[in-house]
C-alpha cells in the first residue's frame, strides 16, 4: 500500500491521535509525580527539577518530542473536528446525544481547547522564561530556585483559579481520552474493563492532584 | 408443567390512555435538490400497541384523504431484518428504545400529548432523496470494495463446515454478521462515522479461515472506500454501539484498527 494512502486514511489519523495522546499522558504522569514532591519536601522537588532541567537527554531529546507531540495532537484534533463537522452538512433539529454517549466524549474539542489555552499560558508563564533564564541569559546554575519559583506562581488567586479550572477540563478530556486512546490502537479485550477503571482513576487522580498542589501552595505560603 | 411467561415490558404501557394524541414534527423535502423543512402534523387515535411505522401509515392515509402528499419513508420487512427503516426519532436513531429498528419501535414508548421529531438519517454520505428517505448506497459501495470472499462455484465448492473453526471466533464472526447495514451507527455518530458498520463487515470475515485469504486487501479497500464516501472519523464516543439495533460491539472497531494497521505495514 502506498504510504501516502496510509497517511491520508482515517484509521491512521486515529491511531496517530491516540499515540500522541498516550505519550502526552505519560508526560503528564511524570510531571504530576514531580510536582507532588513539592508538597512533601522542597529539597526533593528542587533536585528532581534541577535534574530534569539540565539533563541533556531530557532537554534536547524528550523536550522537543514533547513540544512536537503537543503541536501534533492539537493541530490534528482541530483538523479532524472540522472534517467531522463537514461530514454532516445539515444538523438534526432535535438531537439527544446524552442518550448514548458521555458529555466528555462528545466535547473533546471544548475540553481540548481549554487545555490548549492553559498550555499556551504555561509556556508563556513558565517554559519561555525558563528557556530565557537558561539558554539566553545563561544564568549560573542555581539548584534551589525551583521550589520558590513554583510557590511564587501560586501566590495570585486569579492564576490559581485559572489553573484549577483548566485542570477540571483536563480531567474531562482524560475521562474520555485515556480509554479512547487504547481503543484506537486496537486494545479491546478481556482486560479492557480493568483498564477502563484505571483510565477513570487516572482522569480523576492526576488533574485533581495538580489542583491540590496548586491550592496547597496558594494557602500555605 | 410448562410455565407461561409474559414477555412484555409494562413500564412503558400507559393503561389509562388507549388513544394517544400526538404532535409530529416531520422533515419534508420534495426531492434531493429541494430545500426541506420541518412541518407539524397533529395526529389522534394512536394506540400504544401500534408500531411506529403503523402510526406513520395512519398519518399518510389522512394526508392522502386530504389530497396532500404522503410522507415518504423507507421500510421493507417490518420485522427488524432488512435494515431499511431508518428515521431519527426525537434525537435518536430508531427512536428511544434499545436493540430495535424503527419498524420494531412501538408507540407505547411515547406518552399521550408528546411532540415527536421525525428526521431523516443525516450524513453527507447519506443524501436525502425525499422527505425521510436517504440514499445509503455508499454502504453498498463499501461492501463491493471487499465485503465478500472469492469462491470457485464451478460445482466443486467445499462445504464451509469442513474447516474447523474455534467456537469463540465463530460466535464473534456470527455476532458481527448480524449487522443489517441500517446506518443507525452513522446517523447517531456526532462525526457521521461508518466505523461500526465497516468494522462489523471486516470482522465477520477476518475471524474466519475463509476470510483470512483476502483479509489484507479487504480491510485496506473497504476503509479507503469508506473514507472516499465522506464519512467522518471515529472518536470512540460509543454512541453507535448503544444505538445499533443488532448490538454490534466496539470490539469490532478495535479489531478493524488492528487489521488495518497490520495490513498497511504488510502491504
Ligand atoms: S453496525 Fe449496527 S447500526 Fe451500524 S449498520 Fe450495522 S446494524 Fe446498523
Ligand atoms: S423495515 Fe426491515 S428492518 Fe425495519
């Protein structure tokens, strides 16, 4: 089969969406564990952050893949949404979507857009200053700055509120996305029931864990 | 002693009202090129035991008596096996009941005084021909692209049962083969995706030894025809599985995804 036909096919796009989603969920999980250490021990948080921020493999290999993964996932998501909308030029006068599917599954574009807005804010707020700090201004290494920077981010109630709302929407996105990505790559068997439970747990624990971290630092410092 | 079981769902039966009065809001469209619109029809003397299509027959009798154009809708077997009777009823493909086609839907699922929206199945790949009748020949073209096995029928055909088949595979293939090509999966999908239908057809053959021989070409050709027909992309909402009158499972879609990816890597 011509490779161009494969790339154009609906199933290849679906699998690509799923694989990028799975990769982003792995990233999210490690980010979650690192941030969680900030609640328990500032030194641990500082040392892990320092490692992640200065390890060449993380910085020059994983980080670019992550950025590309984010760009691919949302670009493809938007393209598919437009394509899918055009597959039904006249919509129903009465449609009862809630009768057969979850809100989260029908509105991935809405939850995705909020999460994207948050990622852009996070880039502007954290990632770009971090890149400037390290690679433009070339500041000397400071292994203890991370914790205070994190705490500082959660001082503002507005920023903390935006953060919490974004993570609520991320929870909805994962509620459908986690299990959907496994179904897309063809995983549907006797283990799927247990996997679904794991998916729903992930969709609650990780985003609400991030919210907890934000509120913890907001109210404790 | 044999026991008589009453297989009847009393939850939806309104014993008080034998005569239902309803308001129907029906999509009327003269032909494929014309603009359509929802037209309201009051209807009376409908009994809860009538089928939905019988209710439409009564409406059409009334319209014909008045000299109006009857509402065009698809139907054939009226026993849930041909897949012709489409209709999007009150926001759901084949209406609010589960595991049934529109011809198996009964008026007891509605209440006296209800307003019922009746629309055609909507998708770019299912254009409206007239009123509630849609053209589902895109499904036929997908079938033609690979939904078959090639057998020499010159008189030496070997009985299919001579090839042993694992019971689980035989059952799963049989379940997939229950698809009647009604199109409810497309109609109900927010993306107008035909994945459940195509997955059922691909699985039906992929699971059996007779179907394995052409499995690679089959899945590639059927998916490429599906995409060419303008169906949307599946996002796994699962609405199709809920609305499918034959209980075709999402497992078939996962199987088709596996089949497709391995076929493209091979091909
Ligand atoms: S999969 Fe179900 S809903 Fe879709 S065409 Fe077949 S029987 Fe109809
Ligand atoms: S008319 Fe044949 S399935 Fe309904």
